[in-house]
C-alpha cells in the first residue's frame, strides 16, 4: 500500500506525529553511542552479532535497528542482516562526512535535559543552564574533558564542509594573514590555506582548545603555516590580519557581549581589513519551509543552551554599526548559514 499523503492525514494525527518525533533524535544518538555505523561499515551484520559487539541486549538492539531502518540509516536485508545506508554512513567515526560528534552532543544529557526546560526559558528569557554571574555559556563544559572534546569535535564536523565550500566560493586574493576568531580546533583554516598557498592562519580561542587545535592542524599538514593563540575574543583579537572570521560565534551571546566581540575585532582590524561573520540569518517573516524550521530550531537551541540568539540581517546591521563596522554584502551558502562580508565603517 502506498504511503498516504500527509495532506490526507487528519490534523490531530499530524500533530501527534510531530510530538512523537522525540524518538528520532534519541534513536540516532544511541546508534552513534553504540557505534552501529562503524560496525556496519565493515559489512552487513546480524542484530545478535552487533549486540555482542556493542554490549547491548540482542532483542532490544534489533528493535533499535528496525527503527533506524525506518529512518533510512540502515536497511534490513531478506536474509535478516542489516546493512549501512549512505545516510547512516554519516554516523561513522573519522570520515569527512561524519556528524557523529554532533549527534553525541545534541542527543546527550546536557542538550537533551536543557530542551526539557524550554518552558522555563520561554517564561524567563534565560538559558535553561542558568550560568552563574559572569560565567560564559561554555564554562561548565570546560570542566569536563569528555564533554569538551565532543563539543569541539562537533563544531569541527559542522565547520569542515562549509570551509571547503568557502575556499572555492570566496575571493581570498590579497589575504596574507587570516584570523579565525573563536575557531575552536581550527577546522575552518586547512581548506582555505590549501586554496591560498601564500597565506598564513591564526586560530584564537581559549587555552583548553590548544591541544585539539594543534592535533587537527597537524593532521591537515598546515602547522608550519598556522598557529594557535590562547585568549578571549571578549577582550582582544590578534592584530595585523587581512581577514578575520567569526563563524557561529556571535549567536552564542547576548547583544552586550556580541558588541564586545565585534569591537575586539574592529580594534584589531586595519582600514583595509575584512571581517566575515558567518551565521544563520532569521527571515523578517518566518514561513513553514524546512529551512525556516531549521532556523527556528537553531534559535530555540541558542535560547535553552547559551542564552544567545539567531538574528535578522537588520539586527546584525545594527550591532555592526554600533561597533564601527559596515555590512557590505551577504553571500548565501549551501547550508542555512550566510556569509556577511564586513569592513570598517
């Protein structure tokens, strides 16, 4: 029987289906935690063998695998084995298309429990994590090395595809020094440096990112052309850059600290310097397309997790103007992110 068109489904059932979608993120999270994709990448497997390898109950794992098959993350074969699909392969470890760390972050207890307090955040306007006075949105994570590694690896996973696109789509001519402000492990820089043989790079972030950044840059073969500087972008940014990049940084913060970040960049920039602010842009009027839904989710994610927000182009123009900066143009990307090219006012 063909699937019934969603438009023919009674409205109450459409709503209950939306409410029931919470199972999806947890099923994918558990698959990532148990490394199911890594096991299936070696070839089709039976649920019992996979359960033994993952340290799981065989009957329960078979039920999980059937759920994953319904999500097209694996496929059940006529002989009873399960095989990996191209979509499910994105849960493998250490591949260019991997989003396993992002899955562990979003499905893990920190994010999952924070979303359970969305009601509190909507009532108060504050992050569900309620950081202490003067504490930043990631300070609590910094005290846990395991959570910290998952956080920054997930950021690297999301950054790498955008970096490869940016390296081919943006004109980097004349850039001798590129500064990745709040760059975490520095995943933005290797593709760009590969496209710009004469350029050098600097990653600025907090000291706990140093080890991960140096490992990533060494694996990419760019350690001779790229360095890590420990510091806070709320206080200062390395001077002398031809191009500064803030990728998925300012949305983590409220307007007051956004201004501090932008003003730090402005103080470091020369009159010929450029700044790329790479963020989601909220439409002035929200629709119901998949892109609009993704933007809405990203904004609520900032509300519950960091106390920050996604912003409209007009809101960014206002923050930039208050920082002696001018938005010159906006470049769309293949993702929900946009690239705002900024120069000194």
